[in-house]
């Protein structure tokens, strides 16, 4: 398991916002709460850098659309039912992790594309 701080737009490490890379996928943690989980089995093939570390969703997506990144369907994403929208700061970094804004996330929750569950 590997824990890394997320980075700001200026390249600085952000306190209390983490990407956790585990054998089963990647987690976004804000403070002490797991906010989102992206399982490995739903990741597009070939999404690893030269160090064999699987890229995070936000590293893959950046400001690109799904088509620009070669994704036909949105990957399976789990969000914590209690904490996914806990605070402004959590929301900011959740949006970066997912590569979208809150309205897009809410739409995917409402449509069932994203799964709300207890991650904590």
C-alpha cells in the first residue's frame, strides 16, 4: 500500500488530502475519511507509468473528457454515502480525483453510475 499527498495546481503537497494505492484499487482520503474508491478491475488497460505505479484517476483525466482519455464508459466508482460531500475542501479534491465538478458527480449518483456505500 502506498499513501501520497495530492498536489496543488502549483505542485505543492496538500495537507490532509491523500491518494491511497492498494492492491484492489485507489482510494481518495480527505482528513481521516475515505471519500472515493476506484477498483483496479474497472480501470482502463495500460494505465500505469514507467514505475509500474497505477495512475490515479485525476492523473489520467486531468482536464480532458472521457473520449480524450480513450474511455468509452465511465469506470466503476464508489463514494462514501456520508462523507462524499462533507466540506468545501473535501469537495474540491474529490472533484480533482474524479476529474469533474459536483453537479456531474451528483448526476452520476442519481443515475446509478456511481455507487454510494459505507467506505468508513
